[in-house]
């Protein structure tokens, strides 16, 4: 089966310090790796203001992860844990066709 390319974008709440943010990113990168994904790159995009409030915040740090996976196990686990994480305000997973 061919590997599928994904792009995961998530918004980290702005009130956590740099060390906590680094630990959060590392934890979620490891969740992807432990479930069979290969991370191409994982980087902060930028801090941006929102068009509307999300969970009482008006801005957040966008983080982007590009990865490949043979099945959806890693993506499903990331999605499940991101939904219950209080540090992640929103997330989006996209299949890339390039």
C-alpha cells in the first residue's frame, strides 16, 4: 500500500510558555511516530489573531506538521487526543495530493 501524505495544522493556546509549548509539540509528534507515521517536518508557522474568539482567546500559535503514513492509525490517534487536549484550540487534518 502506498504511503499517504498528510498536513496537520493545529492552533496552540497563546498563554502557555515556550517550554510547555515545546513539550506539547514533542508529545504530539511522538504520538504520530509511535502510531506508524513518518514526520517530514514539524514547525511553528506564526502567532495570529483570530477572526472570532475561540475558547475565550483572540489569538494563537499555528503549528504545521507534514507527514506520511501507510494507514490512518496515527492520524486517528492524533485527532482523538487533540480533541481532548486543553492546550490545542483547533486542529485540521488534510490529505495532500502532491
